[in-house]
């Protein structure tokens, strides 16, 4: 069986990544003590690990993580669908783009996190304000990528389809939609990480459950290890969401060639 030349490169990259992880964990464990940082500023890794076990057993860490993950998933899916729909609508209809673009631009300019208190006033301390903030944050990168992809389609492809008597729906499904898929997934990658930001902002402003609430609770108790545990779990949630997008992208866009290096990013 012939090797494609990527296996040694991937092996070296994985080894280097693992080595960096070991160095980082060692620096986290012993670095603060060596430079004289007190534990309430940067607790060592062992203290954070003990706090993780305590939070898992006593502070319902799994429940908080599950709630945050569900809110991230809901906000990401709904925001992506809305962004893709509006992007296709604006890209296919110049009239709609002319009519809606000023309002969409105004919504993007306004800080999305500023809507969190308003949503909480409207809907109370429920999951809906967090999901809405995530939807607003995810919406714009997906919409812009889809709209940009449609604008950059080669007009000759459209004219060729029309020369074969293709209907408007056929042009969309055979030309515009497939061409827009790679840029759309680029927007989905960005949205997967931004959804976590939106949910956490909502939980910090007015949550009684979730990792954002746990983060705020740890801050109020001056429990630095608990804050670190919350940050680590939020990173895990974001990484899972990002990895999920990559796996779906590889399944859908399997016909595209992968880069020889860095293709997992």
C-alpha cells in the first residue's frame, strides 16, 4: 500500500502537539509556585483538578455543563439556519438585499451582548434569553459567508444553466447552493465558537444554572479554582461544537481535496 506522504507529517504534528500540551500542564502545575504567584491568582493544576472532582460531586457540574451545551447547540442551529436563509434570500434577490441590508447592518453594529439584559427582562431567568443571544451572534458570520459566496459565483455558470433551460429552482440547487457550501461551513466554524460566547454572556447576566452561572458563582465566592474549572469546561463545550462542524463538513464536502497540513483547523 502506497503512502500519500501525509502520514509522517501528521505523526510529527501530533507528537509536537502532545509535547506542547505536556509542557503547558507542567508549567501550570509548577510555574506559579516558581515565580511566587499566590494560589488565589493562578491555582496549580492539582488544585484545579481537586476542585473539578468537588464540583462534579457537590456543585452539579455535569448538570451545568449539560444545560450550557444544550443552549449552545440550540442557539447555533437556529442562528445558522436563520443566517443561511437570509443569506440565500439576499443573494438571490437584489430587491430584498436593498430593503433588508440597512437593518441587518444596524443589528450587527449594535453590541449583541447588550441585548442580554433586555431579553431577560422580557422572558425572565429562563433558557430563552441565552439562546437568543447565541442566535444573534451566530447569525451574522453565516449570513455574510453565504451572501458573499453567492455574489462571487461565476456568471458564466448561471448563463450556462440558463442556456440549458434550467429553472430558477434548478439553478439554485445545481449551481448556487453547492458553490456556497464551503464558505457556509467556514461561517459555521466561526459560529460554533461564538455560540458559546453568547450563551455564557446570557448566563453571566441573568442565569441560575449553566457554566456561566457557575463562573459567576465562583467569582462571587473568590473561588479561583472553580472559575478555572468553569473556563475549562466551557472550552470543552466549544471544542465539541467546533469538532462537530468539522465532522459534518467532511461528510458533506467529501469531494473537496484536503490540505496536506493543517487540514483539521
